[in-house]
C-alpha cells in the first residue's frame, strides 16, 4: 500500500472500476487499519476498504513547521495563488470530531487539517500562515480569550496579510466577532470568523462549505470589517457574510443559523462559481493598510440582566455591591424593566455603574421617551443603546471599561453610543427577518 498521510489528496481505484478522489482524513483509535476515511470534493466523507484498491497520491500535504510557543503552534502552507492569508484556529465544532464511543463531540482537528480539507485556500493563496491557537469550545470563551485572540489576529495583520480567518465555535461566535471589531482599530483588511454546526467528520458537515467561502471573501471584499461567514441556506446555495457587530446565532442546529440583525448581510458568496456578490453598500472601506493598532483589554465586571415579569430588583443592588462597573439590561419592548426596579437601578448608577438599555425583541431599537417607565429610567441614569444587539452592547461596554479606565461614567456612556464599527444606526427592514419567522 502507498504511504498516505492525513491531508494528502489521493485517487483510489477499486477492483471493478470505481474511482474515488479526495483528501485523507485523520484516523481515530476506532478507525480500522483496513480502511481509509476520505473527504470528497462535495464535502461528504466516505470510508474506503483497502482490499483490492490501488492508491495514488496526487498531492502531498505541504506544511512546514515553524515555531511552537506557549499559546500557539504555527506552520506555513504554500499555494499557487497570490493571496497571503492568516488562519487562526480557536476550537469549536469546526475543529471537532464525533467521539463514537460516547457520541460526544470533542476538539480533535488541527488548523492545518482544516485547511487541507479546503483546497481553495492553497489555490487562491501563495502563503497561508496557519496557527493552532487554542482548542476551546466557544461556550468556555472568556473576555481574557478575546484579548489573546485579538492580539494574535493583530499580529497577522501587522505582518501584511490580505485577511485573517478565525475558526471558532458558533455558540459565542458573535461575541468574539464584536470583541475583534472593537479591538482592531484602523483595520485595513477583512477578518472573518468561520464555524460549523456539524463536526468536520460528519457527512452532513457544513465546515467545508463555510471554509471555502473565506478565501473568496479575502480576495474580493471591498470592506475592512470583522465578519462572520456561514451558510446562507440549509442547502449549499451560497454562504452569507454578516457584519460582526450585527449578527446573532438564531437557531440551535440549522446550518443557516446566523442572521444579520437590523441590517442586511455584507455579501453573498457562491462557492461553486467562486463568485462574490456585495449586498450592503454601507461598510468600512478596505485600505489594505497593515498600520493597525490593537486595544484588547476587557473588563470582567460587566453583566447582562434580562428583564422578565417579576424580576427581583435586588439583582441590581447585588451587582453594584459586588463591584460591577457595567450592566446591560435586555429590556422588554422599547426598553423596559418593571417600574419597582428604577430605584435600585438609580442606586447603581449613582455609585458609578454604567447601566445600558437594549431590547430583547432582537429586531428594532430602544426608545425610552415613549412610556413613563422609560422616562424614569432615563432620569435614573440609564443610557439607551438604540438598535445595538444586546450582546454587542455587552462586549462594547466591557471593552470600553477595559481600555479607558480613567474615563468616568459620563465619558463611557458617550463612547458607548458613538458608532465605532457600524454597530449602531441602520434602519430595520422586513428582509432581515429569518425565513422561519415567516413559516417558509
């Protein structure tokens, strides 16, 4: 048998004339020695018996180990294109496999494995700098992780790459996208977060399709923004590029789980044709400058409180007493919380806590001038954040408190409602509602 390694592109000719071509996937402790698992060009995985099989290696995995540091293992993949791309893997389903003994999904794939699954990276780039940065499911991410990821992405951008792709778990991808959008100042090229709803070794995985969209965006995007690249439909029609400060995971398991909120997606990508279609004319223009700077400190003393009928108003007293410096309220409707809580909220703002009001309705904007409770909240010192997504308001407030420690509450409030990354101010359209709201 020909010696093959994970990542090699092979052709298998079986007795009887069957010919299969694909990328060899890494084996597990449960993989039979008499079989290979191969990822086909359509994204599906198949197992091939080696009995009566002739194997030819069409392209060897080409990686050159460079450095291993405390937080990162880096390699370089050479390609035939013209782009220089940074690829940072942080974990999540996209780098996970099903552990068939237990049925659980666990991180198991390297960044290089992912890149080898998507040959588009090698075909469109001359140099791909691949970093295994961490292996973390996104529900375990912390503001400290945002800081480390921002620093790593900034390192690539300063080195002159045309764009950076960040593999990330989908559960909290929108939080990290927002963190990068605020941390990376004077951004000159796109930064793309990509993930998967189904692990890379599953036949129905969406990992390959989402990955293939990324180098096309790096090549063609006229914008320099942090964005999320994921399936646009449940099938493989196209991928959507969502602005990182305007996106939310709207479904727990569908492949088209992500939706732009109070905005339209930045772009649509047709993978088969490698075609990029700009959808949103409102964006931060691409300058291709590598002269960025990174402000990547985040405060751990920020909380989110969701308003609900009968909410215990002592929550706000507790947070103020525990030294929290910021609170984002997900209010009902136009931005409300039960009237009995106004006194506790005022006590918090009087003690220096920045209290922001977002709406839990997802779509729409806050307006505290309409009803009496809203006007009382304004008088109590609450700052409305317009149509900002609640989790983006949370990340932005954490970032502001981390990077501007000398600012008082008034200065922080002013910065919070200042548009820094297109996180505020786009009018709502019916088109932004996901299809399943309409019953399609």
